[in-house]
């Protein structure tokens, strides 16, 4: 009986390790540039949240740059939209929505194909009423599944 339990736990550990190792892939791209493109003009980003976004993209091999309406992209470059929504009355819950698209043409448009899309909501930890620490954690939760980019 003891041997059966050991085999069972060993197989679960191997399945878990093999499942997490293949969750994130690496791909090659000429520039690995990602442009922050807020389609919603009323969205105001917190400077700490933008810095965290930039650092997390850098860890994955991307370079975050600002995108204005006149900026031309190389076809194949990425642009990302981040939306932050605070919900609740007393302790704010933070919802972070990320959407990364790959430009088909020279401009970033809404109909570009979606490469990555994720949204995560954090209710805890409740350290402050405004919920800024929950937004940082929700952003971190979104980045788990983004693939690593390497320059050619």
C-alpha cells in the first residue's frame, strides 16, 4: 500500500512539473517592441502601475514604448492596452484587463489580431481602502501566461 501511494504522488508531481514547464513558451521576434496604446482616452494610469508594467515586460524580453496617434509601427510589432477598474464601496477591488495585439499594418488599430488577452480581479489583501496594492498583484497575475520574446 505504501508503494502505491509513493507511485501516485510521484506521478502527480511529474504531471505538475511538466504542466507548468510548458505553460510559457519562448518565441523569436525582430524587435520585441510593445507600444502602450490606450484606446480609451479617459483612462489615467498610475505611474507606479506603468513602471511595474514596463518592468514585467522587460523581464519577459519586451521593450515598452509610448504610442501616440501618429506613430507608425513596423508590421508585426505589438501594442498593448491596459484597463484598470476599481470596484466596490469601502475596500476597492481592482480589475486589470490586458490585451496585446500584433499590428498588421503601419498603424495600431482595434481590428489587429489578438496575441494575448487576460483579465484578473484582486479582492485581497485589504491593506488600504484605495486598492493600489491589489492592482499591482492583479497585474502580476496577468503576466503569468505571457510568452517570452527573444530578439533575432
